[in-house]
């Protein structure tokens, strides 16, 4: 019997300690409406699907295409590394 009382006291002390360590959740609702944000994210094109690229990306693409045009022997090495 004494062991059960000690266990109950220990559980009560542990419960009180845990309740004091964890702050209660006061606000259960979100601070703003998330539905409009979700609709906006759905309507955006996926990452990388846009043709809008900075000018230097287009320049690098042009340089790579010119290099392949002038040096076609590079193609087997390129395919080997892919």
C-alpha cells in the first residue's frame, strides 16, 4: 500500500513539473487566413518551369551551344560524364 501511495505522489509531482515546464497553448486559430496564400501558391508555376532567366544564364547557354557547334568532338566526353 505504501508503495502505491509513493507512486501516486511521484506521478503527481512529475505531472506538476511537466505542466510548469510546458507553456499552455493559448491561441488555437492561425493569425491570418492561409487559404488565399495556398491558392496563390497553386497558381504559381512550379520551380524551374519559367522561361524567365537572368541574362548570364542565357549567355552561358549560348556559349555552351557555340562550343558544341565548333568542337563536336566534345560530345562523347560530355555524354560520358552525364
